[in-house]
C-alpha cells in the first residue's frame, strides 16, 4: 500500500483484555504475600482468561468465515439474478437452452456454486442442475423444508436492497450454502415474464471446508452436527435462524498449556514463589500480546490479497468507508481501475506461475512509485484499484501520469523482461457523498470503454456513460426481438477465381435492416456476443446460407463463426444437423474463424476445428495479418484456406512498402501449401497485383458488393453476367 496507508485499528477490545489479565496478575502478587492458596486461584484465573480469549478469537474467526461464504454466495446470486438478458430469456423460446448453458452446465466446475435452480411462478423448477447434470430428484426432496420459505422471501422482495437471501440449508447429503433472488432486470421498461426465482447452492463438503480453512488460516476447521467438547463452534443458521450444523475449530487452550509447564516449578520451589508469580505475569502479558498479533494477522488475511499483499475488495471498501472521519469533508476521492492488457496471453504463453509473479511485481511497483496517501487494491484477476484523495474537483489527471510511469518500464520476472500496457477507468466523487459500490460501478463503466478502445487507453467516467449503457440495453432488446422475427438476413458477397475470374463461391454476411434503418454488423455483433445471443444469430445465418446454397449447385458457401460459438461443445453437431436438413454437401461449406479464436483458448479451438473438419467441412483463417496469428499457428491448426485482411491490400498502388508486404505474405502462405484469398479488392490494380502475387481467390467491392439472395440468384443463373466478376473485365 503506497504511502503507508493503514486500515483502522481493531478497537479497544484487545486493550480491555490485556488490562483484565494484568489486573489479575497484580492482584495475585498482592495476595500471595499473605496467603499461598490465593496463588492457585490467581493462576487459575490467568489460565481461564487466556483460554477464553483464544476461544473468543476462534469463534470470531469461524463466524467471519461463515459470513464470508454467505456474502460471496449472495453476491454471486445478485450478479446473475439482476441481469437484463436473463430476465428477457424467461419469455424467450430459447429459454430452457439458455438457462442450461448459462447456469446449468457451469455447476460442473464453477467454484462458487455446484447447484442451480430456477423456480417458476407455479413453484415448479424450470432448471434443476447439480454438478453439471439435471437433478434426478425434486428440489423439495433434496433440500429441507426451509427451501420453500427461502423462495417465499425472495419473491416478496420489492427493491434491490435486501433482495438476495443467503443462508444454510440441510440436504439429502448433508448441509449446503444456498442463495435465492427473484430474477429481475437491471433496467426498467422490459416486459415482465412472471415471478421466477434463481437459486444457487454449494455443498459444504470436505473440499469446500478445507478451502475455507486454507483461505482464513483456520487449522482443524470441520463441519459438525452439534457443538463438540474441546472445540469452538459457530452455528450454520437456516433462513429461519435455526442452527442446522456447526463450523468447529479445536480449542488451543494456550493458558492451560502454560500452566502445565510451570506447575512443577510452583510445587517444587516455594522459596522462589514471588519470582515465579512475576514470571507467570510476564507469560500472561506475552500471551495477550501474541493473541493480539494473531487477531491482527487474521484481520490482515481477511482484508488483503494473499498473492500481492495489497488490499482486496472488502479491504478497499472498508478503507473508503473509514476515510470520512479522518479527512476534511470537502475533499474529493478518486478511484482508478487498472486492467492489464493481454494478461491472459501472458498466462497462456508463460504459465500461471509467471502471471502470478507479474501481478506481485505490479503491486510492488505501484506501492513503491505512487504518491503518499494512495491506497492500492487487487480486486480480482489482473484488475487493480487505486484510491487517492484530492483537495478539489477536477484533479483526476494528477495521478494518471504516475500510473503511466509505473508501467513505462518492463517488469523483470526471472530471466524474462515483460512489457505490459494497461487500460484505466477513472471516476471521482465528493468524500462526503462517496459510496464505494457507486464509485466501483462508475469506474467499471469507464474501464469498459477504455478496454474497448486502443490499448493503453484511459477513460474518465462521465454521466453520459450511463445513458450509453441504457442505449446499449435498448439495442440488446431490439436484437432479441429481431432474432425472434428472423429480421437479420444473410447477404452474399461473391468470391472469384483469381485466374479465370469466374464466380467460385460466396461469403454469407449478417445484415440487419431494422425499422429505424440499417444497423452495421460491427455494432450489433458485439452486442450479440455480450448478451449471449451470438449462438442464435450464428445459427440463423448459417441455416439461411445453407438453405440458399442448396439451391445453387456447385457454389461454395463461407460462413463466419465467432469464438463464443466455437466454445459450444455442441457446435459441430449443430453444423451436421443443418447440412443434413438441407442436403448440403459438407465440402461446399467453409467455416471462417478469426485469430481471436486461436488466442483465447488454443486447445479448445484445436478440438473444435478437428470436429468440424471430420465432417468434411473446410476451415479458413479469416483476417490474417491484422492480429497475432503466426506461421506456427498455420502449421498447428492446418487451415484449408487463409484469407488475408483487407488492411494488407489497401493503398498498395500508392505505397511500395505495402505492396511488398502483401506480396511476401501471399508467397509465405503459399509456401505452406495453403490456398490464399485476398479480401478488400477495390480496384483493378489491386486485383491484378494479388493475382500475379499468387492469390487463388479474390473478394471485394471491385467485383461486387454483398448481394441479397435474389440478386445473387439472378446473376449466378445468368451466365452471361459472370463477366462482371472477371478480373480482367
């Protein structure tokens, strides 16, 4: 933490406990001079007090662990239940598939829950999944009777605050952590589909308990049906407040152990009784000091990130909330959210160990280089937060240069020097009105825009961002309705043979002509990906392309597929079903993938590509030359075709260097034995240059814009019109 920023002290309880023990020791010293019997009582008091202090610490730690689990579950349920897309999907024909994909399948290996249910207005489950599979018993049979009351309370909630109910519950297999909330939109104005309740649950099995023990440094933590002698127990309470089990810790009894060590000396050395009592007093003081240190360490662990040592999210929240009493109320607070660009690629290339060391190095440099009075937190993953105080509004930029300087030099990790950039979202507020969650929400809006801009961008929050978020939500709703009406159609752009000039295929492109006018693909396709609609959109375009292609014998059809579609384990099966439905030959279909597929998850992409090619379908790498794909990628994935990005052909008639790059790229791909298609041909010179350089196919507005199925059918059937596509005229 830069500038020595500290969290508030624990309070006076530690001092009170220390005073109690010291008083007991002093009283023992006074009484011992007159009556030896009092010595035993004083020693017993010391022993008991130390044991009770330890038990109080252990009970508090166990209770904190339970509250952390419950809060984490409540947050997870809130993030999923208050979701516009989930709310819309309840009234969608694709509802069941969407629920299974987004909530059912993740129960297989998602760390925060392993059971997911959606209860309808009729109390029947729409979704009932456990460990990635549909449950074979009804929820009412699997959980105890408190499930019904939990659902009732979730339905009865009428505001965002307190809408999520998290508690513990008995199951057929033991106990579980459970959370429930009524599914509702984040924004107003979306037609209600009815009262549906989302429920997540997590089995409190040995793995969960052991993980909690490691996280909170609670050795010997165990789940028991009742309080066990010799342990300190915190009750697991259901939604009605009834204890259904206990989280127990073994009692260390440090006072008893100390007494057993000194007892032989007390009985065997009456002559040095006074010295012995003084020694016991010192031991008592040390015990209190040790206990205070343990409490401080437990607090440190619960509010700090174990990997980097800086504040975690709860720690930063508490820090912001405790600023108010210590700082002038007219001050401003600035929040900087810093996200490392390309961190996943670093993990994928060099491994998680290097990634973890890099995060530690980033935190250390932030703490070292940022000004005094700056608080640093790692929120999650590769995202850091920086909180700084300002004496007046509008001084947000004062820390931007300092943050930039932190990342100006490479980070040395072992023998590697890693250069990284960051995207930064910034917001500010008056300290007297500061709310951590509002600050975080605004910062995340700004960071979202920064990450979707150029690398290394910094964006300062402004009120218009919330309006833009509302507009985006409206566009999502329009997209849902357009998909329901199949309003988004396929347009077909011809692809010609570079040698003969003949039409040899078409690329199917999504086009949306809404009631308010055309909406560009680079606008609605990212929206579809964020809203989880890309699978439906892709399926509709694929089906239309294959249906039309079946009417054009011999013509090859290319269809673009997004990385999100490729991650669907059932994608290849869906492809086969579509081809079989229309009797379309697999070797006439080409699936085009962008470089992002290879970077996001190379192993999964390789498996999916193998499944697609096993069906006889060709796979092409699209937009080669615009990103990070390498020659090694071409060899590893064995693409059937490579399509060069239009940026490589642009301006070659005026830029000799650009022409050399295009020529070398075509020859390089040809040397690997992979056919080449050059996109973005806009004039005769570009077409002729690409043909002479060795391109096999050409595509672009020089030959034809994307055509409707009627326009393409007319030109394809009229052979005399094919000269329009020829390179030479």
